[in-house]
C-alpha cells in the first residue's frame, strides 16, 4: 500500500500536466475525437522513445535544493569567512541532521545516496562532506528531474488557463515570453551565457523573497500555499528544406 501511495504522489504532477494540456486543447476548440486521436498518437510515440525506468521514487528537486541552500546561507553551516562548512556524516551538526530538516528519517539513506549520485555533494577528508554547488541541478533522467519537468509544464499551463479566464486584472499571474527567429547560430554561446546570468540573478532574488517569508510563516497559524517561478531558455536551429535552398540559389 505504501509503495502505491509513493508512486501515486510521484505521478501527480505528470497527471496534472496532461490534464492541463488537454483542457487547453478542448478550450481552444478541439473536439473529443481529435483529443483522443492526439493522445493515442502521443502514447505510441512515447513508447518508442522511452528510455530506462528509474529504480526509486522521487525525492523532490526543490527539497534537495533547500538542503544546499541552507548549507550556503545559515550561520551554523558556515565558516567564519561565510563559506559552507565541511559536515561530518553524523552528529548534532552534520549532513544527516541537515537532511532530516527536510525529509523524514526513513528517507535519510535514499536522500544521501541521491545527493552523492547526482554529484551535489563531495567527500572532504575521511568523514566529512561539502556541497558541490548552491543549487540542485540533476543532469540525469531521474524521478526528480521528471517531477521537475512535469511540474513546470503543469504550472505553466495552469497559469495560462487562469489568466485567459480571469475576470479581474488583479487575478493575473506574470506570464511573458520573448523570441526571434533569425538569431545567428554562432550567437548560441553568448545567448546561453547572457540568459544564464540574468536568470540566476532573477531567481536568486525571488528565492530570497520566498524563503524569508516562508521562514516567518512557519511560526504562525496562517494558511499556506505553494508559490514559485519556473524559467528556461530554448534554441531551435531552423531547418532549411531542399525546395528553400533551390529557391535561394535561383
């Protein structure tokens, strides 16, 4: 029973993303026949492109990130110079005690193994650990990355649905984008670096704002909600067909 509950929890964001996308398709005028055909075609393509299935349930990339953030920002975990302090595996002020701030005791070993496997922590000396970075980025297909992607899709489409049906301007959530179709491919590195710098500054500012208010709200009986921001950049190289190339030559 417990295993089924964990699996259902891990699938919830995927289901939300699918529901939100289908609802948007129907709202845009798609018939049920068209939607069913689209789902059938997508399922067939997904089966062909699917890779190996992960062995364990997700641990939540944002909670993994909270461990790293706390390690970089809260005074008990910092050296005199304000840098992350090497932590022993066990003890009052240790990596295990830090993990238990965000996870139940029975998740201690899976969290530790995921931090190590994803190279979010590294060994320091015989029995101490250091964070590799301040944020949790997992460059693998894992339950955490799958949850992150599906949550982002679900939240984005949910925001669009909310905004297009809102009756009052004060109910709108921020949702904007920018795009050009003729950026030289040679500008890829410059684009990536520029967006990365701007996005990190923006997300750090929003994250600080959210964390400060969340820390205060934990001490009160106020109602709580989940709030956040997803950002991503994209670059798709335009494909020039044979006919287009002939037209240009002629």
